C-alpha cells in the first residue's frame, strides 16, 4: 500500500511526477505538499486525517496506524515547486518497450515480454549505435532472421520508423489504469495541451 503510486503536481497544477504513497505523505507532513481530493479541495495532513475519519471503508484504501486510519492519497500538489522537470525521456529498456508497445517492429506480433529482444537496426558490428533511432523491439524469430545484417540484406522492413518518444508519452503510460480517474483529470489536460516537437 505504501509503495502505491501518487500523482505529483507542481504548484501550477501540472503533472510532473509519480511517487510512492510513503513519499507523498512525507512531503505533506513536512508542508512541502498538499493532498487533492476528487472535488479539487486541498488538504494538509491534519485536515486529511479529519476527512479520513468521515469516509466510508467501502471502495477506499486506508493506511491504519495504532491510533487512526488515513485515506490513501491519489494526487498531491507541491507548495513551492512551480517549474516543469526536464522534458526528456531516459534511453532505457523499459522506455523502449513502452515506445514500441511491446510489439515486434518487424512483423508486428506481440509475443510474451520474455520473447522480445532489443535489436540494433544498423548492427553494432557495422558501426550502429545504441540510440532511439537505431534500436527497436524484435521477436526472437525476426531477430534471428536479421542477424548481423542490414535491413536491406535481411529483407525485413520496419512497421514504423523508430524515434525518440515525447516525454509525456512515457508519463501517460505510467498513469494509465481504470482505478485512477482523478489522475486523468490532470494528465489528459497536460497531454493534449503540450507543444509537440519534431
């Protein structure tokens, strides 16, 4: 329960991060953040504790202590941080899987995760680098077929050309889920209003 995700908004009400419930409550207790409820009301720790007393158990998650129970927050608002974090996407395995939708970029199949590999379009032995535009997910069959060849020699084609994903796309993937309707109130606005880059 304490490691569950909490959406973090900057003081301008823009989604900037996801942290654990433990970290979110720590920020609230230290007065660095406030909790936002479904009706957009803002609560400090003590008022959230009072609200938690009045909320029914049915369909709500609570943290229980020896002396009180506390409703698990879904969204917090930072009180001092107003900037946006750097709008970059880390080049790592998880983000490659997110960008390629867990799908082979040669044949379009969606095998189990453990059967996907990361393939260099221009093989490293031929000078290819590990960059957003040179790596894609490939099923084991397509990866074996391509081997250490270029696309032309292997006869394979890409489903879509690889590119660096937009920073909001990876955040949006993290925020998906039917059990987070409050998150969507903030994420959808940020997703649709952000300026796209080439």
